[in-house]
C-alpha cells in the first residue's frame, strides 16, 4: 500500500504529460505538412561565381506571389544589385528569380515578388497572444533542410524601442526571414535573430502587415537608398523627439547632478573604482540603448549611449590626477562603420566652455553618412578642468541622428549637468 | 720647389701618415727599392713614378696590369700633372697627393672646459649629471603614475635608463677611440646626461602647449622644435668629441631633422585614408595650464552647428 502511494502521483503526472507531448509533436508535424509549400529558401547569388553568397528563409504572404523575408537576408543585393541576384528555392527544389519590392531597415523586413507556384499563403494574426502560448517557427538553418521548431510566446522585449517578440526556441543562421505562427498556422511574427541558447527574437506580424500595405500601395521601389534614408530619418526623429519631450529625471553623482535613465528601453549600469591600490576614486554610470539597425555587413546604425564618471583623488597630485583624467578622456564609439563608402571621417572640435559655474573641455566629433543624407554619427565628450582633485567626465554617442536632433540633445544633455556647490 | 707629400688613410693625429719627397723623383711600388713601398698585391713592383718637371709634379704609370685612378678616373695618358689634393687609387690602396704649398685650414678652437682636465672634477661632474638626469627621468615617470606607486618599478626603470645612457655614451666613446684615438668618455657622459635631463624636464610638460593654446598644430610645432633642439645639441656634442667633422652642428641637426621627418612621414603615410575612430585632441591638464578663455554654451552650439555645415558642404563637393 505504502509503495502504491509513493508511485501514484508520478504515475498520474506521466499519464498526463505523455499524451500532451504526443499532441504537440503531432501538431508540429501536421503544421509542417500543411505549411511547407508556403515557406521558401531565399538565396543571394554572386553573379560572378554563380554561387550563393547569403541564404535565408522567406514565406508567401499573398496569392499572387508576394514573399516576406528579413532585410538583412537581402541587404547585399540592395547595396550592390549589379553584383548579386535574388533567387528562391521551393520546398520541392524548384528554383526561380525573385524581385525585391520594398524594404524596412528599421524592422529588418523585405518584400519580394515571385511568379506564384501555388496559391496558399500565410494570413496574419495581429492579436496579442498570451505568455506561454505554443508557437512554431520554420526555416532552413545552415542550408541543411527546411524544418519546424517549437517554442513559447514569451511576451515582448522590454529593453528595445521596437516591439520584438521573445520566442523561447532556438533560431539558427539561415532561418532568418522564416515565418513564426500559432497553432492554427496564422502568422504572428518573422524570425529575425537569436538572443542566447533558447531565446530568439521575432518581428511582430503587424510590422510586416504595414510594410506589405506600403509595398502594394507604392509598387516596386526604384531607389532603395532613398527608402533606407527616409526610414532611418523618420525613426531617429521619432526616437529623439520622444526623448527630448520627456521630463528628464536627475540623479546625484559626487558634487554634480546628472540626468538619470532617459528611457525605459535603455540598459543602465554602474560601478565604483575604490581599490586601495588605485589612487583615485571613480563612480561610473552608463546607459545604452540595446538597439542596432543593420544596414549592411559594414554598417550598423541607430545606437545611442551616454555615461558619466565622477573622479576624485586625495592621494594623487594635480599633475598625476590630470594624467588619469587624460587617460580616460576618450570618446565612446560604436565601431559601427567599417568602410569609407558609407561615412566621412570624423571632424572634431575641442573648446573650453563655461557650464554650471565651472570650466569644461568639450570635444565634439561628427561624421556624415554619405548615402543617407542628413544623418550623422555624433560623439560628445567633456570633462571639468578647474579643480585639482575632482572632475566629472561625461560622454554621449549617437549614431544615425539628424543635425537638429543631435544639437537639441546636446543642449539638454549639457544643460542637465548641475554642479551642486 | 714644392715637395710632394703622399698621405695614406686620413687618420687624425697619427705620425706616419705622410711621406714627403726628397729630390725630384719619387717611385712607388711593391718592390723594396722604391721610395714608397706598399705591401698591396694588386700593385706592381714598379708601379708609379712622380717626376718634378718644369715646376710641376708629373705622374707616370709604369705598370698597366691594373688601372690607376686619379680622382676616380682611370689614367689613359702616359703622364698626368698632379694638382694638390688629388686622390690616387692604386691597386687596393687609396692615397692623397698634396703639394707642400697646400694651404691648411684655420686652427680650430678646442672645446675646453677646465673641469674636463681636473683630476677629480673630471669624474665627479659627469657622475652628478648622470644622477640628476636619472632622477629627472624617474620623476617624469612618477608624475605620470596614477594607480599604485611602485617604487621598485621606478628604481628598475631608473637603472634601465642609466644602462641605456651608458650604452649610448660607450658607442660614441668607441667611435672616438677609432676616429680620434681618444674616447672622451666622461665628456660624452656629461653632455649626453645633461641634454637628456633637459629633455626629461620638457617631457614633464608634454602636451601643455597644445592644451594651453587650444591648438594641436602649434603644440606639434613647438614640441617638435624642442625635440629637434635638444636632440640636435646632444648629437652635436657626441660628434664633437668623437669625430673630426668640421660642421658638427649642421650634421647633427640635419640628422635629427631627417630622422624626425622620416618617422613623421612613416607614421602619416601609413595612416589609412579612412579612419573609423575620431582623431581629436585628448590632452587634459591641471587648471594652471589653462590659458584660453571659456566660451558660453550658446557659442559652443554655434561651433557644433558650423561643424555640421562644413561636413555638409564637403559632401556636396
């Protein structure tokens, strides 16, 4: 009797779990069977060698042959259409040419058009799902084979200014641009990137819906650089206007007041240097937006960060103290552009400026985007230089920002610093 | 009648360098009956003869096995008239032919400091200077220290500095030993240590000019000028004590300027046209070094505005 009681509960749990798992496996298998003809592999072909240079996934979103994928899958074709061509591979191996119709670099989406091979397509589920709901994703990882993976809808990513779905499944390279859908086969998002082992991100279907409407309304885009420029400009304008409109909170750091966390999507960190070995004390606060917009292999944009460091010392003489400040007087940089076809070199200016009753050395470095007019990378760096044993070092870095927004931000950022005595 | 003097190898201060003619004829060759005997296997037993004819010395080549060069030109005629100062190459031997009426350059003034010939000061002064220079080098390092002060490390780097300095001085002393038959070690040590001490003093204020004047270019010019001056002076004294060069200052400053120019070009030519990192003045110095006046935030925003405008117009071009 005693033994029976011991095994009775685990047995009951087992009896419940086994059928549930079988049910899930069956659902995935059925969904795969039904939906595989709507999912394609997207290939970027290097014209010179005739071989594929990038692979990703895509899926049909209309009867007349519109496909959706990620922008980053087709980006090399966007930037060098003479060097590359676009190709799709159907589940039975049939290949054909695809045409690029529209792109959205901000949400990493692209719309392609092919001669339809069949008339089934994904419809959108634009309603909110509840956390824990079973969702599925399809794609062709590493060019191995088309497959389906299961996971849960884990809500929306908080630390991003863009809505992104957290998917507790493991996406792999090559699955980018593939569909993510609910158990009824309705599209809820598009595979976009991997966070860690079991965390991946999906772009919500609503973003694709908006882009698809635009693509149908405007037709095939003639100048993709113009679309990228307009999208980037609009996105930064929205972001900075919203940031500047807000009431900034203040925080105390040493003898100064500085701005606190400017947006809930930023990640902020802090640390203190006060080891006995080191002859100065430093309190460091830095905040950074987690978002990066992929433009090409050699260019990313949309980053934003700022940080403050309060440095004091009673043990270092003034020369030694300022040697330390000098060592730390370095611009924050995102290392986001690698080629000069994208940006100019930085142009820098250094000035002594009077702020909040103290004297500061300020350096501003700006570079312009060559292909996207009116957008810049702006770096700001300042340190107070009129006390022998204390200073505030502050930095701000903005990438892909307009002149007006960066100037307004700099005004607010500098205006917020207050020396308390 | 001028006498013919044959000089072998310019080695300052040696006695047996010159051979002076006696009479109207000088013979030169490997044979022991010659007036000038040269043990060079590429010279014939009877190679050359110099004759005083009609008020001038005439060179005659007696053997044609190897060419004889006067001022680096092969002699084709049977006889050549010698001018004072002609360079003669025979076999593997190089000789200078001088006539007794050849003018001598004016007497150069020796660099005499009394201490250099004083029995004790001769040692004490350079050693004090070496110590002073080392202390300054260590002090420069101390002023740059920002984390834990490690005295052991300072002592080690001070010793390293002494070793390097002594190495430099020894090299010049060896050069002096070869070229002047006198190493002048202590004098070399004094001047080298002195100029390095001045250089270390300057290093303490490295970056101050560009910071104070708010101008990178001005800072670069002043700092390069200082470096050129100090290193040039140091090299000048090194050359003065080790060689017989006539224009030590010119040679020293040209050498330092060329080295600096070379280094500067290498550094700048190697730079990529596109730099993804900003190139800005990062010097931050204590309040006492700040001379420039502060501008207002309003004016600073204007500076940024013009930065944008310049970039925009450069893109249009």
